[in-house]
C-alpha cells in the first residue's frame, strides 16, 4: 500500500495531518462520516482521498462519484481531483489508467438526481425531456392555477392571491421533498377538524381558546391548499415540466421500483463522496441511501453549519448517516478539527458559542493551524445605530483603506464582508461606509431593490397594480418628483376615510351597511389613498371634501394622479414594454444620468430590466401582478440562499449570514449583535400551525422536530397546553438555529473580526447586547469593558433629537439657487429671437457645431472601437467597418426573430444535457412555442419554419452526431482574450478532450473546440475565412486560459440543421489575428458609410 504521506511527498504537497491521514486512508469499502469543521480543508482532503484510492488500485477514475450542493463547490472539487490525477500519471506514481473520455463524476446533488430521472423517466411513465421550472416560471404557473380555481373555500382563507400562491408552492415542494402523499395529509386534517366540538373546560373562561380557533383555521386551509398543490403538480406534468424537487422524488421512485437501476449505479460507482451532507434534504438522503446503502460511502459535513432547515435540511442528518447507510447501523466517525482559515482568537469565540449545542454526533472543537494568522477579535458597542455604523465603517477603512494597517495583504488589497442577520438597517451601514470612502457592494436582489431608483420604480408599479398600496403611494408622492407635504398627505388620508363611508355617487352609506363593510375587511386594512387620488381628478375645487388640501398640494396630486391613471390605461401592453413606459414617464433615465451622487442608478436600472426580461421570457402572458408577487418571494429566497460571488479585493461585500456559508474574506464585521436581532426574535413560534405549512408528522425528520400532541385532547384547555409546549419547543429549536448562524458568521474571516451593536435603533426600549456577546464576555474571550452596563439615555436619543428638517426634502438641496439660475438663463435664451445677444466667441462655436452636424449628415464621421468586442464581430470589423460604425453610432434594436430564439434554446439544451443542470428561466421559454408558431408565421414568413418541431429536429440531429454520446470537459464558458488595446469576449459552446497527443504520449491530450451553429453554413471560401476568425479567437482564448499549446487544440463548426461539420483548412494563429486586428486599429476610428 502506498501511504498518503508518501503520495503527498511525491506530489510536492504538505504532509497530511494525523486526522487527514485517517480520512484519506479510511477503509475503501466501508461507510464513514467525516465531521469537518469550518475551514478545515475538506475539499483538499477529499481530493487526496480519491488520489489514495486510485494510487492503491481500489477504484478506477470513472468509478468515483463526488456530490455537493453548488456548482462552485463541485467545480473546485473536480478541479482538485483532475489536478491530482494528472500529477499521479505524469510522475508515474501508480498504474492509473487515464482515458481522456472518462473522468471522475463530480457534480451537484440536483444534477445527479436529474441525470437519473432523464435516463430512466420512461420506466415510470414520465417524459425524460421535461423542462425544469425555474423560480419565476414555477411562480407564474402556480399563480395561474390558483387564479383559475373556482373553489369557494379560497374566499374563506382571507389571503391574497400571492400569499396563496406562495403557500401552494411551499406545500407542493414540501410534499415532494418529504415523499409525502397529499391524501394522507387530508386524512390527518379531517381527524384534526373533528375536534371542533371540544369543550372549553377552563374556569372563568366563556369563549373559545384563541390557540384552538387559530389552529382550526390553519388546518381548515390545508384541504384546499393540498388540492391546489395537486392541481399544480398535474399542470406541470401536463405541460411537460418538473421542478428540482420533483426530479429527486421521481429519481427515488425509479430506484425503489426498479432494482436494476440501483444495481447499475452500484456497478458504475465503487466509491462515493457526499459533501455538505448536513444540508441534504430527506428525499435526497433517501435517494442516496437507496442507491448506495452498505456501499463505500463517505459523508462529509458539519452539524454546526446546518443553517438551511427552511429548505428541508436537517442538522441530524450526519447523526442518522450510519442508520441510513451502514449494515449494522454504525459508521466510522472521523474528525477534521484543524481550521486552516481562522485565527486562534476567532476560533475560541466560535467554539464558545457552539459549545452548548448537542450535534448528535461526536465533534472535536476547532483548533488553529500552525500557520494561522495572528488575527484580531474586536467588539464595538455604541449608544445609537448611527454611531455603531460609524465605528464599523472606521474599522473597515483602517483595514481596507490605502493608508490603513493591513490595507494590503500579500501584495493584494484585502477583501471584507459585512454579514447581516437581516437587512432592515443595512442602509445605515452602507451610508456610513460610503461616507468613509470605503467601496461597498450589497450582493443579490437586496442590493438591487434597495437602490433608490429601483425602490421608486417598484413603488409606482405596486400603486399601478394594487389600490391598497398606500405606503408605496406615500413614498411616491413625498419623493423628489412630486414633493407633497405631510399636511396634504394627511388630507389625502382623510379623503380616503371619507370615501370609504360612501357609495359611487358619494352618498353616505347607512349605518348597517357601513358596519357590515367594516366587519368584512381585515383589521389592518385601511381606506385606499390610491382611490382617493383618483377621486381628486374628478372632484371640483369647490368640493367640500377637498377643503383640507393646499392649492399647491392639490395641483401636484392631480398631476400625479393623471400620470398614474394614464399609465393604468396602457397596462395592456406586454410586461416589459409597460415597465419601460413607466420608466420613461417617470423620467428615471434622465434622473440617473443627471444624479452624480448616485452612480449606481443606471447600472441598477439595467440589472432590473434584465431581471424583468428573465421573468417575462418564461411566459407569454406574464402580468405585472405576478411579477411583483414573485419579486417579493424571490428577494426573500435570495437572501437565504448560499451565494457563489467571489470576494472583491479592496471592497466590503454586504451579504446575509445565510448567503455567506462556504465563502471567506480577509476581514469580517457582524453588526447588530443585539437581542432580538442576532439571535433574531422568531417570527412565529407556531411551527407547522402556520398557513401553508406541511404538518411535522409528514416530514422525514419528524423524530427530530417538535411534536404537537393534539391527538387525544379532551378539551380546549388541554389542547392549549399542548400548543404552549409545542411553541416552547419551536422557540428552543429557533434558538439553536440562531446559534449555528452565529457560528457560521464568526468562521468566515481569515484575519480580523468585528462584533458590534448599539442600544438604540428605531425601537422605544433599548436593545440589550446579544446573549452571544454576553457569553463571550463571561467566558473571557472578550474584555468585560467592551459592553457598558446601561445606555446613557433612558429614552431613545434618536426620537428626542432636536434636529429639524423640512419635509419633503428638497432634491436639489444647496444646489437649488444655482440650478434655478441656470434654468432661468436657458428659458430666457430659448425665448429670445435667434442670434440675439450672442457674442463673437459663442457665435464661432455655434458655427463649428453646425459644420460638424453637416459633415455627420454627409457621412464624414466615424465611430470609436469599443474596448470589449464580441469574438463574433471580429470578422465584421475586418470585412465591413462601415456597417459596424453605423451600428455603433446609432444602435438599433434587433428584431428578436424566432430562429434566434430557437438557436438560444438549442444551446441551452446542449448545456443542460451535458451538465445535468438547467439555467432555469430560459429553458422554460420552450413553453408556448407550439401556440406561437402560427402567429409568428403570420407576422413574418421568414420565421414560418421556426416551430417546436424544428427545435426537436435539431436536438435529434445532435444526438445522432459524433458529439451526441460524448461528455465535454467544458461547456458554455466565457473567456476574455486581450489583443492590443481591446478585449475579445469569447463564449465557447463546448470543449472536448480527444485522443492522447502522439507527440506528447501519455503526458498530454488534444482538445477540440466546437461551435454549434443553427443557421446556414458559409456561402463561399471568403465567408468561411471570415468566420474562422471566430474559431481562431476561441482556440487562442482557451489555450491561454487552460495553459495549453494552441497547436494541441482543434476548432470546428457544426451546422446542426445541415448535420455538417466544417473544419477550416487553416485557422489564424495568434500572429495572424494580431496582424488582422492591427490593420483595424491602425485605421483609427471605424469609418461610416456616406449617407445618400
């Protein structure tokens, strides 16, 4: 046997620690659990485990399966394994067979389940080519199912369309993820509702217990929600859709019903590595257990980092591993307890916070590596949140600023992160950072939607869609555009209350009718100020209900109301067109261009437009209401989901703690470590007694979840006691989850960590320091002096501030005098006769401008070549610079021909076929192709043949081609190739490894870059020569990126529709490309064709 230490020495790696060596050399045929703490080097250890297995001939390369959660993690593990295998072969350490067409299978859990489903779907009567629904398309389909329902029980739910949609999606996914049957849940609901006649049996209590009434209401909602969930599932199947959760559940069904599928996978994979096992869901665990139970499986995870319970993960997964996989119910447990990331002081704090938790499995405390940085653990406590934000900003400025200590580390600027439990007060901190000159980037949708220009736009969209969007209308009216004062807003609210008591002719309703109306609406539903604004447009100035309005305020409100009413009349436009119209009417494009104080305005609008287009792309009938509902849901999920963003040197990334898992930065700050924020106050302790929740007894990890002992209750009082005990268990479970969140947050830093808090934010009572901070002080990890005993003020000093401001704020501020003077001068000049008052200097400049305009009209102009150039445009610059210049000078939107859309879909289909994963939104655009084919043909004969049948024909042709049965080593990658002063953006469709190079023997392989084409083949030799420049750029870009000799890379076009492969006889090398581009650059700006 070749020892792990010997292999490491031969490969030039650090010698493995005793813990790592035990993991690497574990029984090749046994079941093992590796409890790997944060930053403990599990990816490196897993890769070295594979190398050891290969070197000792326990497995062959293609017999290795590695699964993890994110593409980023899968890519890192796959890259490590590839590198180690290549080293094994090149150094001749072991007789390892290296077939260029075979490699270890490393991917995500969802991709693995998807591959099983697609390969064997027909065994259970399902469609293998079903498109995977993304979040946007799933939301729209579920919403359409709910909207189409005529179930009268939905009226009794007292829930909005969007709330019911969210509940249907939640319960549908919960059923799939827990392999539960909706019929069983309905039967449980019937049993539960049979308690309706329970007696109260409580002294001096005459009314029903609130807990009893609320629970009955929640369970009464289950049957209609379950029926909608079933209808949603039927709609997915009918339309050829699945979700990721469906694929896993269906893959499990395949394995349970067809033992030959299980046998095939056991024969194919002799060793299995399961990464981040604590985050697997019930259905994923059951699938993996069915496939690989009692096989050679190693699960790696950390129960203390199980923070995704909201999506079905369970901290008890690792503890149950032996029962699920090992023959005798026991698996060998290994530890990786050395952190290669965190300083010792940070680990001391993290271990202190996590120590009270029982992980259900032995785990050694994390210790620092011999190479750990010194690091610092700082704490800052302030009187107010504003002062806290200033302290945090100063701390980052010292570490990231050019003059600060440690601003540069190892020759590169340091990276930083602000990890937030919630985003409620994030604006205070980002403002403080920007005031200090610290670059800051709020990651994800939260950063986008919090941008002022986007917040204003979304508010207007909500007002246009929902007459109850009162708070959004207040923001719009009180903002920079309309500047309505508080007195007039109060008058508008008064008008809304006046209208609420009147009929359409504004006659006062009778007392009985008004009482009935009040009883029919929710307690928190207020009269609509949106309707009141509409009333202002028809009411005369003399109307008695308008007496409280100022003259200026009334005029502005009428202008605002007229604009909103005009926009509503055009709401029949397509979603993208309508939102674009709203942006134009609000002058947002002009606003962001003119507002130098908000440089992110224009990029934010572009990002929002991309988000909107992605949503609209998955449905031909996307509505504004559906988009706004999805936006709320998507923002929440985005904040909780793990992110894959790379750290930004020299900047602070703002991210949720949930999103930070798996990432690391040089310096990290965790703000708002105050009671009820971190740990957060539970939104509810009701557990599954909440709208749209699957009861715990139907969840696969029910044994670890709080139990509501409702069966056998003889009275409402007894039931109330059961609910109280259930609520306490839910609170304890929430507290454990918050403790794990704090542990994850603390272990993200490589060097310095700051924990901060303050007594006062917006609340009426002071917030105490977080119990986590108090624990660190009590145990001596933090100095007791960092936490003052009490606030300086007994009342919120922010509320008692003597600062007075005028509201609404003047958007021009101190610039108003100068801007007003400039505007006056412009108006005066516009009103003067032409030429009057113009001096000789200005007259000469005007003459030059007019001459320039004349020359431009004659075509005597040019266009600068942009720095970034798509590789596909290289030939255009060389062959037809005039057309390029015309497009650069006056960009015209390109008509979205159906053929182009089919080409896009074909490329995405090839990608998902190769990777087993799906870029959700665009794939769902397949839906509706059938219904639109005829309409497209009527609109333009050139796309009459662009039907779903054409796409299917392209797919069939590809599958029969030489690439149909091959697995690419890279697919749909974007590479940047600098040539001269320009950067060419190369988007490679696929790269394949082919036969070993004869000149390099076993030391190297050849590569083939393939560019799929769904259009027409080149017309002639000249056309082919121009097109081959694209392949030449791709070849050179990949060679530079992969560190491969370009001579070992072939490049071909595959014109799928014609089933024709074109291999150019000659492809430009780097020198030829540079010469061709030099001729373009030497000519200067690209000349445009003359106008006629």
